[in-house]
């Protein structure tokens, strides 16, 4: 039985002097205040596979170096995604399942059913639509006035894209963002404060009703090119409607996956170019660097802080003895700043960085992000269209972050746009 000791608040501690065994990087407020960097650097240097035991989460191993994270990611036979990929245990009142919470072979057919939506041929068809929507959004921005980039650009664009992928009623598309934020922003899942547990449960009940209705509509219509139709007509998943929590879990996974990486990278890219103005100058002088810059944004920002695995058996991980049932957190946010792998000062934002695509933000192995190419395309097209219109997207106030130990997200970024 764990002692009921109030954990130290990491934001009140000095990363250089706190006793190593007291470092706890699971605390959501670290990421809200952006004060996690020194703790991860200390762990990478002194204890790269670090045990923390708490009443809230139990035995948690923080894996902080790039190669160690990749090893865990690739060995799903030992490090399991079941029952969930969050540090917190699954909330008992929403026991949904999704393919990211499954190991092969159960994982594979569900992922395969929806994979065609991000196949190269379909992405090529989507690019023109994305460019049109980006152009409309950017042309509607108030020149010379301060506005919140998160709402008017990042959320606006990704929500429109989600509505297209689901063939979701366009006038109700704001619900998709809300359901995504409710899923990841409740205190019992991520330490978030976006909604209460009761508000989250109510929102997800509404989400379930909405998508069950959509399933029956698509199942009784000819096969379409949207995610619901793919699930309803695939031989491997067409009975998923009889397992409503599994269906809802996969829907929420696809909503979150289509929302968070793109949305927070679109915001993070603006912030990065303002923090590193020499890189903004480099971009203005050579627009062919945009694809490279997109990868660097996703590495430098790392929109998903990390994912958790449970060990299936007692095992050794680079000298540490991990017990069966222990939680092992792969902290992508730390691995992406590992100077042994990310060459050329990993803390800097460098848009023409060597081997720029070699990062952890999309994961490795069987759970590598399915929509990575779609996310990259949306960010690339957005910056191509920004550079046609504006000499600068200027950050004019402090960003507001979201407390979470899963998503590294923004709520506000005040900016002004300056025309060419």
C-alpha cells in the first residue's frame, strides 16, 4: 500500500537541485507552465529510465532518451498498449476501446479498415480542397488587428478537415473539436481542466448518439470514402456497431488523431518562427524550405507529449528491472531534444536541420501515426499560402497553454498579420 504523501509540485522545484528520486514529470501543470525542460534534461543525463511511484498513477517509468523510446515502441510483445496509452488508468465510467489501445493481431484489422482515407491517392485529391479552405481562412483574417490564431486559423482549418474525413454535417463541425477536447482535457485522464468529469461524460454520450446514427445511415447506403462508411462496410469491422464502446473509442481516436497534431503544430510553427526570427528570414529567402520546416515544427513542438505502455512480463530495460504491470511512459517531448540523436542543438528551431524527419512525434512501429502525411500536408499547404499573403505573422502577446500530461496544446496565441 502506497503512503498517502502529497507529491512535490515540480513547478516549485529547481531541476538542478531537487533530489533525483523526487522528480515527477507526470504532473500536468509542468506543461501548462512550460517548466518541464530542465527536469527532462536532468533525467536524460543522470537517470534516463526513471521510476516514480505515486498514489495517483502507481509505478511509472519515464523513458526519456530517443533510442530507448524507440525500443519500447517497437517491442509491443513486452510493452503493451492495453488497456490504455495514457498514464492514468481508464476511467471506469467510459470504458471505451480503440485500436491504439490494442496490440496485434487485434489492432491490425481495425487500423486497416480506415487506412485508405490517408492513402496517397486520397491525399492527392484532398490537397486542392485544403488549399482552397486555407486560402479562404487567411483571406478572412483582420489585417492590422490582434486576434487569436488558435481559434481563427488552427482550430478552424482542422475542424473543417475532420468534417470532410467523417463526411460530418458541416454546420455542426464545432462539435468534433469540443468532443476531442473533452476526451483529452478532463482531470481523470490527463490532469486537464477543460471540462469536469461530469461534463465530459455528457459530451461523450452525445458524441456516441451522433455517430451511432451516422453508422446506420452509412451502413444502409452504398460504400463511401469517409471514415464511418469504411468502418461500416469493411468485412473486419462491420459488426463494430454491436460493441458501442469499441466503436466510440475508435471514433474518438480518429477525431483526436485528426485534430491535435495538426492544430497544435499550426500554432507552434507561428510561435517558433517568432522565437527564432533568423529562421523566419531564412524561410522568406527560400520558400523551398517549407517541407523541411514542417518536420522541424512537428519535432520542436512535439504535440503529443508521450504515450504509455504496460509491461506484460517482468523485464529488463537498459539495466532497469521493470515489473509486470508497471507503466512505461515514452516521453516523445524528451526524446525529441536528445542531443545524442538530434544533431545541432536540439533545443533550437532550425528549419533546414539535417535528417529533419528523424523525430519521435509520430511514434514508431505498429502504432506509428496513421495520419502523419495528412498532418504534414495540411501544415505545408498552410505555410505555402501564408507566405503568399503575409510578410509576417507576428506574435503580440503570451501564449496560453493547456494543462495536460498527454497533449501539448495551446488555447490562445495573440497575433497580428502583416501583408506583403
